């Protein structure tokens, strides 16, 4: 991982570790794959399906500036194609193509499952590794009556940055994900998360070093 000083890389590692929820995947009513630039999310959802941990997968996501060229048909549709190519039956995959943020991912997936008459008591929530905690906090706010089990690719920070081939983007995303944990609860988008002081300090250092492209207005 070649971006930044050793101190910046250490701070990034702290944010990465904090985002990991440490959940053990278990059988749930449904797996929900949150759309993004990372097809690894679809691969993790496929793996969970193959293990018999979810009978149906929902892929949710429209496009964003990050994915418009890479996934012109929409994130959820590209995820669906990946899953079907990997052997998941088409009738086991639902597509939610409108969501443009994590809150909409949760709300629209919940609505789609209700429309299909699928009872949901628990959700395997599949995200990028550095957004597990953010996804969890959002789901707890917007889907409070289900149990949420987080899952993501089992990769180190260095491995993930190498796989994306854009270490700068990963650091920017890490900083943005932690900032959302700070500001979104007051806006009603997620539950409040206790953020340890060392994580806050690491976030502030990276922000001040210019890893800011994924910050939102407070």
C-alpha cells in the first residue's frame, strides 16, 4: 500500500480495524449486498449463498461517479450478473436498482422484500470491508426490527488496496466512512456509534493530510 507516510498508513489501519464488526456469518433470512465499485461484495454474497446461509440475495445500488463507467448498467445489475455467472439461480437474486446511498440501500431493499412477501427476521449485510460499521449503524436505524450480521471480504488493508489498485481512494473512503459515523446520527441516518478517541485522532490526522474527497458536509 503505497499512499502516504508510515504514520498515515498506521492511521488508516486503525480506521480499517475499527470498521470491522467481527461478526461470524450464520444462517439469515436474506443476504443484502450493498452496491459499490467493488465486485467483491457480490462474490462474498455468492459465497454465503453457497454455504446455505441465505436462501435469497438482494443486490442494491444505482450508479455513482465512482461506478458510472465501470458499471454502466448499475451496481446492482452488475452484481446480479456476477452472481448468476457464478452459478446462483436467477430466481434467488433480487435487484434493487435505485439506491444511491447506504440509507436508500437499506430502505429500498426492505421495501422490495416486503413487496415480494419475504419475511425477514435477520439479514446478512454484505459491504466493503471498510464500511461494515457504517452499514451496521445505518441498518440498525432504518431496519431496527431485524438482526443484522455483517460480512465482507476477509482481506487485510494492504491486500484490499492492492486489489482495488487505488490506495488513495481506499484512504479517502476510510476517512469518509468514519466521518459519517460522526455526523449522520444527528441527521437521523444511523444510530450513534461510540468512536474511541484514538480512532478520532487518526481520522483527524488523515483528514488534515488531505484525504478528503469522500467527506460530506456536516
